[in-house]
C-alpha cells in the first residue's frame, strides 16, 4: 500500500466521534424540531394533565393561545406552525410532582438554512431557581451565507446588536450578511492577540505539534481572550446589561471558542450552574461537520506540506476540559469570576446587578 494511503488510513482510525464530547444537558422542558418540521415538546415529570400554549413573544404569556392538552404523557408533537416564525411554548401542569407549575421553553437551535451554530442562550435555570430569559441573546458562528429567508427570520427576532469577535482579516474575507433593520447596531469586538508572533505560533503547532493542539487551543482561551481581551469582554457585558441593546447576537467564525467562552462567562455571572454551562458549551459539536467543511477549503493551499484535516480534529472538537481549563486559569490568576470581571474586564457591581435584573425572571412569574 502506498505511504500516503497508509497515512490516511491511520489518521481516519484516530478520529474521534464528535457526539461523544457532548455532555448531557438536563432541562425540564425541551423543544426539538424533526426533519419534517414537527416540533417535539418533551418534559420530565408526568402530570395528570399538561396544557400547552404557544406564542411568538416570550414576555407576553397572556398573549399565548392553548393548542394542546394531554393526559399522563411526557411529550407531544406539534405541527402546523409557521416555520418562518419563532415560537415559544408555555406548559401548565395539573396533578403530579409539578402540579400548579408553569414552564416556558423554545427551540434552542434555530432553524436557519445557512446559519451555523445559531442558538438561543436563554432558558437555563440558575442555582437560585430563576430562569435566563429566552429570546434575548443568540450565539452563532459565521453569518456570511445567510439566505433571504434566514435574514427575514432574524428580522422578525428584532435583533438590535450584533457583536463580531472575529479579526478584521476574517471579517474582510467573510463579511457578515445581516438584515436591513432600523436601529440595528454592528459592533465588532475582535478577540485578537497583540503578540506579533501569534500566527507563527499557530503555524508551528499545526505543522510540528499536532499532538498538542489541545494545549494550543487552551492557550488561545487564556492568554488571548481572557488576558489580552478582557476590555472587549467588559464592553459586551456592559452592552448586554442595557435592555435597549437586546436582543443581541454574539458570534465568531464557528461560534464555539471565542463566542463559547464569552457566553459561558455571561451564564456563570448570572448564576447558571457550571455543569449546565459546560453542557451548553459542548453542544457546538453538533456542527462539527460544518467546521470540518469550512477548514477543508483553507487547508488546500498547505496540503503539499503534509497537513491533513484529520490531524487537526482537536482544533475542531469542543471539549469540556478546554473550558474547564480556561475557568481554572481565570480563578487562579484573578481569584474568581467576579474578581476577573471587576478588576480585569472593568465590569462594575452595578453592571452585574443590572445584568441580572435584565436577564433573569422569577419562575413564579410564569405561574397563573
């Protein structure tokens, strides 16, 4: 067998299953879209009766209309809803462990045709039992290839702020495609290294330290994002604390590293448990095939030097240990998340208080 074939076969044998890195995300209610555009609404506890309401505004519970009532069940299939519109579901439970409770849920992954890793960062519960509001923050990968229907979908979401964490070179090569909306603010916040040797360091890792790509990626999280771009993180926290700038979209190229780290810091500052934050972070592995396809085109020019896309899998995978390592670095160097935000990122206690007031809702407010 030719040497190249032997190398390729060996590389394929070393490949890891991206779904194996997705941590379980425990949510009381989930909404999942099927291939035929049905919406599966599932919940954990059995009730004598579960009444399901639907609406297009998560802040207008009274405006939701009843569509289903099921008995002794833990799921229901919903059909016939306009797929071009985002829907939210309120579930009211009668009898059983959740008697008298009302819960709000929506699709976490939005059904964009050409959007990559576009997800709602709301709906998570804090340690104190409050819920992060749905429909206020979306996280995403590239917005370069959005279709007209995707743009119309985003327009109906009422997006007011788009913050792009990519470098100027990335933005110039692959500019965002955004809906034309009055009041929409684009605020680039490039998470770049001030080290002029950064590109050389990256090239060295790719060519000569393929087995150490996890270390290279963690170094980007800590040295580049947390240490060198704390002021960028501070600005986004201040903006997200302002209701006038919501809903917002945060994104980079894949939506998994720079965006993943910033969203993790936000959720942790709101009181979402770390295990929930880690599970949400690893959901980016659902889009591994998109990441691989995107980098494959970039690698064609260096293929003659023996760089194989399979050797770079660790750059494309989203591993909980990377985020855990970044958080450990932050706590060791700055004492705590609060210490990092206050002393390094310049986020005041008043901003954190406004952030929590804006983003968190008491679950009792969902009950009738």
